[in-house]
């Protein structure tokens, strides 16, 4: 039956008319042509759920339809071609439906729960015990731990034969119904009202699934620092996870000291005993009482084979578990105990934490309920009354689980399917029967499964093949007489899946199989599927490269961490795209992670691909091949080489392959954008994303070409001369081995070889070479009479000028588009060490430049300790600066802060001499000139003095005031060449006042001397304080100045 949708008037975008096509066919008819009957509904179908003999359809807009054998409505039978609308749910905006064996459930947009159908075991949650619930009724889910109790909002729902599970918005599991598959700590059944599964409290549950009499939960793993038990090791062969960094010891089929028993109590000892196995019929319907009795029998049998604590202690144990869960749960993961520091790599953790909105790959699968057919996956047939982690699936990146009547499926991010449980009809897809531990389903090479579903005794797999359109595979119950024996069948392709369109999800039920598909309108659906398929293929390939090449060769270095980061990001994105296709109700292209997390993707690809391009140009391929030489077959398979011959260049191409995915992103985003109007928000968002990924793709491919050219250059010109020039990040732009460029006025027998790299111009002559950094290189055509480089032809001149300018522009952080001297920055900031003779010889400069000269703000440092930090102009110090000049005699440094001009100290400034003197004033051509103040020594020293006055050519000349603090004299007068010369006044601390003339720094000629007792002397002075006449003075002055009493 094919249910086709009619386009609603309010629907927008490129997917209106042929969306939500539902295809139904009976089990065992996979290779036959089912009759396709089309029924026109008002809206597209976005979800289908199948019970044993009935089914539910959810359409866009939240309408629910029922079809099949509706025994709770007086045996009403509704054909799938004319489904019955659930009128009581109209207006509730249902977002999720689920079908159990003989009951139904629906979730509203507000998180409300509605149940109807058979309720004999309490599976409908209707208190009072009505056996049949004819119409959907609201079931209240209350959290009794809160005061007052609050309603719980539900986001997911699953139904079994006699129980139901729901997932809350807080990622907690609620259960009701009957049987050990509830996982509740109770011995009273039925459980009429939803109760929280205490054993999973505090864990982040992602998905729940209900089998006939068992339950599965997909749980996010705890962070590494929260574990106190050790993660299970990698599985051998195909089951290795790309996130596991080192193999660890594991015992898959044995019970160890951390295993858990049916009642959820840890073993104290293990004794051999017989395991009672109850045969199960896949098509029988058991009553609630019989099922409960069977679970109790299995539990009692388990107690015979294992020493358990008293069953009456389970209530206290549950309360203890609730208290311990938020911390570091000792019971949460059934692995061996390990130190707290062990965990996954830093690279994978960083990628996980970088985008929390993307699905996590660090998951675990928990199971509980009946285990008679091994459907719990714990290596035995025992029942589990409480959830228990399946050890062998921890670390396998499970992204989805599905439960059939007596078997289970787990889908991994690497598009592999694990199956376990009953294999009576071949529903597991491999030969073992029964299987008590998850095993990989047998699939042809190249198939990538991205959706699974389990029915009564069959399984459906949705996979990518050679074409974009998905392929459906079926394994299980067969109706053909030539069918393979039970338990030995591999999945077979459904022959009519090509006619279904682009299938987005599959669903298996009791007596039916279903597939939801979309027709390709304007290429929109095909582009979505191609994007998701290419990302899944990319992740599988990256995982194989990491496992076969990087992990053995590069261990856990930076290369490995970068690769793991990209690998995890692509894996999470592939799961997100698969979920985008599963959820047909919400397909907003603007919410694609490629658009909302563009920076995350661009940065991951930029780091990974740039590092590979940078390092592989130095023959990294050879070292890698030597490291993994024993795995040539794996490398050949990764490279697509059927001959098994791996060359160096092929291995280099192995690491370039992620670049192709960037082009895929841009191409498919542009293809999606063309499906929208150019003014729509969807078009603008998609086109912007296309531009970002296309720009990075072109940039990285250009780098790849440069790396390949450089690799060939080093291979051709190998030797000691060029060995010192080889750097991982250095790229060859052009070289003059063809004599296209030579030195002007070079000798006849001279040999000049110029190599232009992306960071330097190298001039090689015989065995010597000179390196000129491009950051300090200016290119300018000059006249014929000027010295410089000479080109052989005008064509070569244009080529070299363009290459030089582009290389300089790129080295300065530009786009590298400059083809003329004017396009390259004349003013720039760079570092350079001067080697030529001159004032700056051996000096290291960092700062601004202008046309090849230091200009602007910068710092110059000499090897002898001199330093200049300030402004430059036209190659000379000019402007304000700070300069330090070592004084070898005093083993100290002179320090100047002030103005410079034309390379000399000029203007106002402060000079602190190594001797302790400080000059603050004007300078001219490096000398003290003009008005200034010189301070010598300190007050505690004998040489303390201060001079304030005029200076000429570094000498005191003109009027100035000299204060000799030590002698207590102050000189105020004229100076000449650092000597007192001319009229002056001297005042002493003893009250003497002299006014007269100085010559050669001495008093001379007529002068006036005054004392503080009003004594006045007029006369001739010949030396300091020496006079030619005599005068009567007080005894004090005679004692202090004996020359005055002569």
C-alpha cells in the first residue's frame, strides 16, 4: 500500500507535493512486487508506527490515523488504504506516536501523553484497570519527588506487548505496565501509573525502545573524570571504534567482578550452575500473569546460579543508588575499575565539547527484561529486573537501538549494525543462533546502514549504496519455499525500493513492514540525501584511515589529536544529518549544522588540512609508509588500488582526500539554495554557507598545489646547499635556474641563482647564499643605469614582478592579488637584522617601515646592549624615544628620554648619566644646547650640585645659576665654556653676599662684599675671597675668611 500526501496550502519550500509517501508490505515479501495502492491524504505522513496487527500514521500538522485490526474498538478492521482519523486527538498537535503489541500511544507538542488500546497489563496507564481503552485518554505523569508534584514533559515514547516506556525532557525514563521489562524496583504488577526508572536516574538517556518483553535504552556515557570503572576495550576486527585510542583487555562472554545480576545487585561470588531456558514462541500472546510468573522463575533460577543479597534489600539499594548517581557512580557501568585519570583523548573531548548541540558519539546501550533468547546481550539467558549496561557495545558509538519481539538491533555511527537475541528466522542477519552477545550483521562491502527497525521476527535496514537513492534490506521470516534455513540468512535487498523514491526511514512491526519516502522535487530531496550519504561515507573513511594509518604511525601526537577532532566532528555531523532525514516533521534547512556551526567546521578542516599540506611536503609520506608497511593491503583498499601497490604520492593523496568534502559541502549547499527564491531567508543562509566552504576549498587546494610543486623542487634540487633552506611551511614560488633573472653587472663567469619562496628571496652563488625576508623586501622597477636585478626578457620581467609583489603581499597578510608595485604595501611592520656597515650594523629592528627604510614606531637593539625604542623617520631616529647606552667604564648605562631629529638627540629631553648626573633640558645635534638643568650627585654626597641655565655645544655658556650644596654657595651670573666668566653674584650659607666680576672661574677686579652685620667692603679681588686692601671685620669673619683680614 502506498499512502500519498497532497500538498497543504500553508506549506513552504521546495518539498510540497510528493512528501510523506508511505509504503507497506507484509514480512517475507521482500523479494516480491507488493501491490502499490495510493490513497490521498490531506497532509504528508511524517511518522509510522506498527504494532502486531495494527498501525498508526502521524501527518504533518499533528493528525493521527489508525489502521489494521483495532480489537479495542469491537474488532474494527480498517484497511491501510483508508486509515481512521483519531478525532479525539485533533487539535492536540501530536508530535510522536508509538504502537505496542495491542495498544497505542501519542505525545503532544506540549509533552502530554495519550494512550489507548488493550490495558489488561496496565500498559495504557489507565488506572482502575479497564481491559480496553477505546479512545485516546490523557495519562498524567507526575514527579512525586518535587513538592508539590509537578507534571513531567515527555519527548519520546515506546511501546512493547505489555509495557510502555517514555523519555522525559530531563532525559529520564518512565515506565508502566507489567513484567520485569519495566526496570522498576517493585514486585507488584500491573504498574498503572508511570514511574521513574530509578536505576537510570542521573544519566542522560537519549532513546528508549521496547521489545516484546524486554527494553533497551541508549545512554550518553559519563565524562571520563566521572567514571570510576574502566571502559570496555575495543572489539577485534570490524568492531573497533574510531574514538578508542588504545586497545584494552576485555572478556566478552564471561561474567567479571563488575557484572550485574538480574536484580541489579553486585555478585559476591560466582558458582557454576544450570541455566534454565524457557522456550519462546514468536507468535504466541502471553497473559500478564504468565509473563510475571516466567520472570519470577527466571529470577529464582538466577539466584540458584549466583549468590545474591536478600531481595528485601532492593528498596534500600535503589535509594542508595539515587543518592550516588549524580556524583561518581560505582554501579553505572559494568566494566572493570580504573584510575580516574584514564579516558578518551583530549582531541575527542575537545571536539565533543565544541558543539554540544550535535549528537554525542560517546554512548552506551542498557537493557533489561526477559533474556530467554539472549535479547539482553549480556552473554546469558537470564532476566534482568533492572537496567544493565551491555559491555561489548560501550565505545562502539551506537546512535540508535531497535527491539523486536525476541531480538535487538544497534546502529553505530560507522554505519554498522549489531544484532543479538533470537535468530530463529534469520532476523539477525548472521549465522549464529541464538546470539547472547551483540555481533555484526553480515553486509556487503560498501553498504552503509543509517536506519534500522525490528519487527516480530524480521529486521529492516536502510542503507546507502552506489547511488544516492537509499536501499532497503530485509532479513527474517521468509515466505518463499526456496528461502535459506533459519538462522543462516543474510539481509536481502527489497527489489521495489527503487520505485519508492528517497526513503527517509523504515519501520518493522508484527505483521507489516513500512517505509517513508519523498519524491525528488527540484532536486531538493536528492541533495539532502546526497549530503547525508557523503558525510557518512566520509566518516567511515576517516575512521578507517585513523585505525589503519594514523594510530600505528603517529600514536597520540598533535597530528593524531587534530585528526581525531575532525573525525569526531564529521561523525557527529553525519548522525545529525541522518536524524534530519528521520524527522520529516521538522526539516528547516537553516538549522543544518553546516550553517549554524560553520566556524566549527571551517576551523577543523583548516587546521587538519593545513597541517597535512605543511608537513607532507617534507616526505612525511615515506615515514608513514615505513611505519605501516605491514598494512599495505589496508592502504590499498583505502586508496582504491586493486593492485595493492602504494606509492609515495598516493599516500600523500590519502591525506588530501578530506579537501574533497569541502567542495561537496559547497556544491550541495548551492544545489539546495537553487530550490528557494533568491530573496528568501533559506536561500541567503544556504548561499552564504556555500561561499564560506567554497572559499576555503579553493584556498586549501591552492596550498595543496604549492606543496606539490615544492616537494618536486626539493626532490630535484637536493643537496647540502638547499638543505638548510628546507622548512615545513616554506613554499617555492619561482626560481631562476633558466637564467631568466640574474644580477646586473655580474661577472662573465659568475653564477647567480635566485629562488623566490613564500617568505623569502634567496640569492645563491656557488656554495653561499643570502636570504632576504619578504617582509622587508620592496620591489620597484628602476632605470637601466641603476643597480639591481636584470631580466632576460620582458615576459620574464612581468612574471617575476608579479610573483614578487604577490609573494610580498601574501607574506604581509594580504590576499596576494597585487601585480604591480603600487599594489604592495609601501608602509608595513616587520623585523629585520642589519648586516651591512653603518650605524645599524648587527642591530635587530622591529617596527614600521616605509619604502625600505625604518619609519614610524619601532625598537632597535644592538648586541652591545644599546637599545632605541621610539619613532623613526626616513631611516633615522626622529621624534620622541627612549634610548639606553651602556657605559663600560662605570658598568652602568646612560638613559635618554626625549626628542630626536635626523638620527641625533635634538630638542627637549632628560639624560640620566651612568655617573648619577641628570640633565633635563634642550639638546642640539646630540649635545646639550639651550636652557637646561644639570643635577649632580645626591644630598648625602660631597659632590651634590645643581646648575640651571644656558648651554652651548654641551658647555655652560651664558647666564646660569649654580648651587653648590656641599659648600653652601650659590653662583648667579655669566658662564663661558663651563667656567664662571663675567658679572655675577655669589651668596653663601654664612650670610656673605658678593657682587663683582669673575674671570677664568675666579673673582677678579673690583667688587662688593656684604656681611649679615651690615659690614660693607669695596675693593679689588684677585682670587676667590682674596682682596688687596685691609679692613676691620668681626672676629667671626676673620676666623672664617682670613684672606679678608690681611
